[in-house]
């Protein structure tokens, strides 16, 4: 019996820097072929939008930009 290889672990910074993957699906409402980023879709034909949690990976977290003149 051989051990299965462990999945690669990445730091959160590495995951954020990856480019999003363009994916395609038929619209659940009207059947139009639509493209999305990482499994998140919106149909321009009928307005259908899938739930954001159905994406292929978590959304990146917002980063606050700090300005030099904050008090």
C-alpha cells in the first residue's frame, strides 16, 4: 500500500497572486453559454447570477492601503 501524495500547501499570499481561471457554463435559466472567473457567473442575456459561494476557490480578502499622512 502506498501513501497518497499530500496536496501542496500554499501561503495566503501565494493564493492571492494566482491568476483567476476563466470557466464556462450554460446559464441555469436560459441556457446561454456564459464565461465566468473561477466558477462565478452572471448571464448578460437574462440576468441570472450564481451564488458567490459556488466559486472554485475563496475570494481574496480586501487589503487596506495605508497612506503616509494618516494621523
